[in-house]
C-alpha cells in the first residue's frame, strides 16, 4: 500500500457521533486485579463484557525509527522518551461486545449503508478496489462480538471513555498517548516488529509479520477476532495489524531532544492513529508507523485500545 492511500484513508461518515444506546444513567462498572506469569493484570468489568489490561512498567525507550528501517517515513524521527509512571493498557483492542456493553449498542453507522468514493484526491483507489467493494459497516458485525470495534471516530472514543468513567469509582479510562502506545507496542524491543524482527517484504506477504498480525497480504482483508496472533513480551495482542488505533495526541512532528512523558502538540487539526490494520501492508504495521485523521472521521479499519488508571493514585 503506497503512502498516498493514508492521506485519504477513505474517511467514511464524517460528522455526528451517531451513537446508539446511552439509555438512562450509566451502569456501575468495576475493576479487579491480579498477577500471573507475565505480570500484573486488571479486569475492567462492563456488565455483560469484561476487558483485560496489563501493566506496562515505567522506563525509557527509543521512539521513532532508524533512518535505514524498511518502510520508514520522514515523520518517524528517532528520539529518547522516558515514561515516568507505569500504566495499564488493553491486552486487546476494544471489541464490539465491550462497546455494546458500555454504550448500549453499536454506532449507528453499523445499521446503515456507506458508499466510498471511487478514488481519493490523488486518484488512488482504496486497496485497488472500486467503490462497490468498499467494506460496508454491517459486513463487519460479529455475532460473537469478539472483533475490534471500528467505524468509531476519535470523538466517539471520548464519548465511550466518558460513559465508562461515569460507571467507575476510583478508576478512569482514556486513550493512550502516542508515546505510551509505541512503548507498549515495543515491549522492550527497538526493531520494526515487537518480536525483534525486521521488515522482509514491505508490500507483499512478510513471513516475519505473519505470526504477529492480520494485515493486507497476511489475511483475507477483514477484521479477525482479537488475540488470534502472537502477543508481545508484555502480553499485548494485535499491536500490529487487525485494526488501527486512535491515540489521545494531536498529530505533529517529533522533537529531536530527549523527552519525558510527552503528550504531543498543544493543538492541531488531526489526531494520531497507530498500529496498522487488516487493510494495510507490512511496512505500515511497524512499531514506529504513524498516521493522522480528523477527530470526527470514522473508517472501516480504525478502532481503539484503552489505558486504565487510578484516580489520584
């Protein structure tokens, strides 16, 4: 997939949140915690669904990519980042079942019909497919609810977090910062992929990525149930591929200096997206890959992963 595709990403259904549910007062949610061979875990109980999160320890890492990394883009300037506090991040991407449990239903877009344009602003076509083959929201509904929620904008994600937080006591959820996301994805590695391997085939099937991700050439170009590929060293699944994930930050250039607990620019037009997806190729599933969209945009391959934190720990 060429870089120009990302500039259009065929943003389907921009504008209103289009959320279903939200009936009455927020239900009471809860958090349990424990420890296993990987480390400390947290279980966010959302009524009919639960969500497992895992600790990412405080530490320092190289954010961005080296200049010779295959598939690298100019906005991946390598720099040192320190995260001064541990944080808990979703073991999986937020699923349809978890979204429904909190929000009372899927976003309205799932019950509608979406028509993508025949081409983007530079005459490129989404995945070389005509508009009639653009995935429709209803085609991505899972009867088990175990696939990532997509077609949610950054604004929708804020509404989801607000809804969950209204039902919690002593805890809150939010989107990860971009630095938190990449740190958690890498899990101590500084390679293109989080198992220590590099990109072998940027725009074809990549044997190094096959065990880690559902991506364009390594699947059937549709969402898959979360957790179907190998996790990283911290027990996190689908950090590469399946669905892209919104981050909290505004998109902007990196600074070359060392940074501590960065939160991105103070303002901007776009929000950050990370992780790659079932609809992108291998080079765009790297740990350092980054993209941007407007906060109100919804897309067939963009979802979210949560961070859980104590209030006034």
